[in-house]
C-alpha cells in the first residue's frame, strides 16, 4: 500500500471515530473533530503502522493504536495552543481550537480526545479471545502502557511542564535536553516502539526503536525551532518567531542556528542507523519518512 493510500486509510478511520449521534454533546465532538481532522502529515500513526507491518503485524491490529496515538498528539496540540500555555492563534494554517470554540470547550475537546484514545485501544483489546488472543492481548496491553507512559507526566506532559516553568529563564543544557526529549521524542518513540510491541518484537528491536525515536524527536524539535526562526505562516501553518516572543530556551538560543542545523542532521543520521533493522518496503518507508522530518516544509 502506498504512503498516500495509507494516509487516506488513517484519515478515513479518524473520521469514522468522530461520528457521533448524541445531540446533547455534539459541540464537544465538533471541537474534537475540528482539530483531529484538520490534516497534517500524520507522521506518528504512519510510523506506528509501517513499523508494525515491517515486523509482521497486521493492519487490523495496528490501526486502532495508530489512530489513538494521533488523538493523543492532537489533544496535546489543542492544550499547547491555549492562552495559559503557548497562546497560539493558528495551527495547520487555520485558527486554533480555542479561537473557534472558546477556551473551556477547547480544554474539553483535548480531554475528550485523550480519554477517547484509551477507549479506542481498550476496545481493540476486548476483541481478543482464546489462546492466540491472549498473546495478542498481552502485546496490546504492553503497547498501550508504553503509549501512556510516553504521553504522561514521565513523558510529554513532564517535558511540557518543565518547558512552561523555564520560560524567560536561562536553563542548563541538560534541562533543555530533558524538555526536547520529553516534549517531542516521546510520542515519536511511542509510534516506533508501539508498532514493534504490537508485532511482538524482541527487546533488542524495541531498544533500537527507542533509540531511533529519541534521535528522530530531537531532530524534529530542532528543525521546528529552525522553522520558527526562518519560516513563515504559510510554511509552518502557525505564526513564526513564537519562541523568541515567549523567551523560550531552544537549541538555537543556546547553540546558534548553524549548530542547530548541524545537530538536526546528525540526529537524523543516528535515527536512520537505528532503523536499519526494519526489513522490507515498510522499513524503507519508515526511514524515508524520518529523513523527511529534517528540511520539512508544510
């Protein structure tokens, strides 16, 4: 299946999950769908899908977890854009959720997507039965626990918290490393490692995917910082120069633009080295997508 058709399949599934017949809570579903179905490259679900397929898992096992991961990512963007956080007006080229639905409903839309992600994964686990199902259930439970850890206070939320506390302050390089690893790398690791876990990969492969996710996330975040300096609203889908306006410490503010670009390329090479073990056409697609995250343009 081509990258385009896989992306379309993910879009179709996400739209199906957003179907709702309850008229009383229609507004929160509308707010959830507004951000979840706003497009984008769907990097995380594609990485999970292709990693799992490369290692032998079937689409039916992978797709609910790929969609759930995108719901978690989208919830984090909705909350990140709020006035109490980054206070952004645009996301993916259009008004942010709270600008359209109000701050209260945006909070609830993010909460709704986070909770719904675990409902989707839980329902996928409930489909298993019998001896073979017990083994599959164990793989799914392992993947869900890993996704939760990557998204929670020991992962993405922890990184966001330290980022918020560091605004306007000079931070040590190790603090910056903590922020960038947890804010960005953890959900990319969740995609690669989650796909491997769902395929029943051994610990050596899972370790390689963790290393690849860390390096990919660092490269992705650094290049995001570069685009914040050099990019435009048309390119990024959001206002540039945000980091400097909020006095955020970034790799660029600590090491400079040239060093940032060099480090992004270095981390991409490290990620690709860790991904060498993924076999077949889907392994090639994972490596191609990771490569595209540096020098990316929307």
